[in-house]
C-alpha cells in the first residue's frame, strides 16, 4: 500500500510535459499512484485524479470501473489539471463529489489564498491580473505557482468548479437546465450548453438519469458536500451552538440553521451531517445565482476542505499535542459566515462571557436587524438578518447596553467596513492581514488573530496571548509560558497553528475561559 506522506509530498512535485502535446502531468511516483488506484485506496480520494487516454475520461482513485492499464494512465494533482489536459469527468465515480482538499496549503500560502478567492467568486468579475494584484504577486508568478502546485491555471480552476457544480446539480436535483446554468455560475445558458457539449459531446440534459434522486422540495434545494474523514461533528456543532446568535442562528440536534443575505435577497440554510462522509446543505433562497457563494461560505464555516490526516500527522510530532490529536482526530477550525458579524462578536465579547456576548448580540439583532420574509420563517427557526454595517454605523451608542468605549468601537468599526467592504478579504500574507485588521477600531492582536483564523481561514493564525492557550501549555509545576515562549514553541506547528489552538481549547484546558472571554491586549478605545 502506498505511503500517505510520501504520496502527499509527491503531489507537490514539479510538472513535466507528457508524451503527447504540451499536457502537464504529475512528476510523481507513478507506480505508487497506480497501486493506489488498483487498490481503490480511499485515502487518496481528492488527492489525485487519473486520466485514461484510451477513453478520454478522468476518475477518482476509488472509481469502481475496471482499472486501466498502467501505460494508459496519467496522474493529476487536481480535477482542474485533468480537465485542462483534455479529459472529461467520469459519470460513474463523479469527481464533483470527491473531497475538496486543501493539501497545497502547506506548500504555497499564495495558492491557498488564491483558491479561497476563486471559490468566493474572485474570477467571476475580475481577471487573473486583478486576482494577482489582490495577492501582492505578479500574474505570471501566480500562473507559475498554480502550475507547480495544482497543475492547472487559475482560469481552469474556476471553470472546472463551475462544470463540476453544474454536473452535481444535474445529478442530484430537479432543477431545469437553465436553473442549473444560473446556479453553477455560468454567465448564460448558451455558454453552459456549449461547455457541456465540448466536454461530453452531448447536451447537459442527457447526463440526468431517471434513477438520479431529485432533492428539491418545498422551494428548497439540497446539495451534498464531501469532506475527508474523520470529522468531529459533535465538537463543531457544540462550538456553533454556544455562539448561536438569537434570531439569526439555531443549532438543534445535529442541524445548524441560519439566516443569510446576498444583496437584497434573503433566505435560510440548514447544514447537517449526512452519510458517506458528506454534509447535507439545504438552501432556501430565491436567487439561485448565489448558490456558488453560499456553498463557498458553508465550506468555510464547517472547514470542509481540511485534510485531517496531513494536519494530524504534522501536529502529532509534538509530544504535547500528540495525545490531543489522537483523542480528537477530526477536529476542525470553525469558520465565520460574515466578517463584520464575527468582528462584532469579538468586540462585544471582550471582558464578558460567551453567553453574555451572545445575549448582547441578540439585542442588537432585534434592534437593528432586518426581519426575514414571512415565507422563510417556520416558527422556531431564524427570524432576523444580522444588522448591516450601515445600520450599526448610524445607531446611537447609548442604546447598546454596554460600556461607552466599546459601543463607540462598534460604531467606528461599522463605519470603516461601510467605507471599505473588502476589509475582510484575504491578502498577500497572514502578517499583512493582521496588520490591516489591527488598524480597525477596537481590534487588537488577539482579536485580529481570531478573525484571521475564523473569517480569513488562515490555517496558521495563532492568538499566542490567549490565556486559555497559555494555561493549556503550563508545565508540570504549573508555570505558564509567556506569549513569546508560546510563539517559539508553536513554530514547530506551522503551518497548522490554528488547528493546534483548537486542540488545546477542545482539550478542556480553556474551559474556564473560552476564547471570546479573553481581554484583548488593546482594549477598545
């Protein structure tokens, strides 16, 4: 059986031309890759894709079809690389439902940030040059990094995402083809039809089989998002439940529900664990053009792109973390739905408990939020939208029921975000993101690291001054390290320090002081 760590390292290898044309293939151990697909090793699902030159199809390593001959296969680091090389997705193993792993995070932070921006629609209304500018690199360098680490161009990544989402919607929903085109991000039905005819040599409607299970009921659309097991659903839902904002979020049983808004449209999503290592997402929203953005945010909140095997192996090298990783191997870093909402929570939570902060946010929602349309409410579920920055910016701080300095910090934050809605977008580096966040009113080092961890999805964000982390790392005599000492120790945890922080918090060492309870090093002024 091929070694997981060696194969992961090989996935980051440089590329070389294939025998035919200028196709780029993975410069990796072909024998190990072939062994993985021959044994249908599920550990490599999402890590590699195999193109079969005799059929023109690319598959997942777990495809039930007969294993092709060794001389007839090419291996790729991503579905986009296989598709850009001229292969079309398999109809049996369906690459669109494979786990979408972020294994390249450890080798290129620039690629990781670029992929997050692409998933959030960064190339829908912009070009590669604009994307590169946001990342602080040249367009040529960005293309080179994508070739090196993903095996495909940024444009190919965006196009493959649209195609695979459309293919999933064709198989799993009863949406019309026009609705599928809109929901998957295609600019027009004509472009959608042409893309599928070029790729599959037939119209998209022909891919829908009568036995495909339609999952659209009562004006709701359901899709399933795969992840790499294990997944600690109990920890994730407990974390979200403790911080659920009244009227906006609700955790009941194994489901998470919240109100959402894009532009002037609003709706409700429900996320719950499903079978076969996937999450079931039910969307009630009138504009299906927002579906790619909704899916991207759900992936972010539930950290579905994490690779627990790679993260766990790395963190377990530290004997202090090894037993924690073994106890909770599927722990994820909970993300945030909205940066402004998270920043409001972080400031409200300074010097008070999590329940108190949640109650305070509930008051702000009732006073300044927008009610959901009656058609979207169902009794005990979400009933309000979180307030917009402009609503808080125009509010009277005397009505906030909190210390005046903190209320003024919230208003100043809301005004800053109203002036620059891109404040919470990912930038060129973690250090630059932290510096940018710290310039906001009421945001100190701890809060900036916390926002980077949950909203910007920086896997290496680390609030070293957090009292809970310092307590968890106390030695046998009870002596806690200083923040600088903890930072030095955490160097060995890079680039997964955010996951190390979650393991330390989840271990119970911080139960007396949850993250939001900590006092920011720079209090709101």
